[in-house]
C-alpha cells in the first residue's frame, strides 16, 4: 500500500463547516489538474507526476495519493516542495470516484 503522504489529518473545524463532503472525480481529471499546475511552476521544469493512485488509508482525509515524481533527483525534490500545498488543496476538495 502506498503511504498517503499528500493528505493532512482532517481538522475538526473543517468537518464543522461541512468540509467532509468532497467532489468525486476520476483519476485522469485529477492527473490533468496536477500536470497543468506542474507546467506553471518553474521548480518543476523537467519533472512529471506519476498518475494518482487510490489509497486504502482514508484516515488522513482523502482516498488518493501521488505515488511519486519522475525527473532529475534535485529537481524532483524542489518540485515536490513547490507543489505540496496545491496537492493538499486538491486532497481537501476531491476524492476519487469508485471505478
């Protein structure tokens, strides 16, 4: 199982505001959102994200994860840091729909 490092632990305040209801989308749509964001981040030049994978560990607030990135090691590290907040935002808004 892939560790679900993209998701933050759900905050009680989010649940109080109805934050538990997320939009269900397909993996290809989520992949496209991530790919388009990476294309606009200079630190991600030459880096691409692997396709999202379903995570069985939804205890951290989402049912998917980006399993990794492909590219030069130093650039991957910088890109992963640069895109982290966006991935967490997506994780707070979307969950993968059932196949």
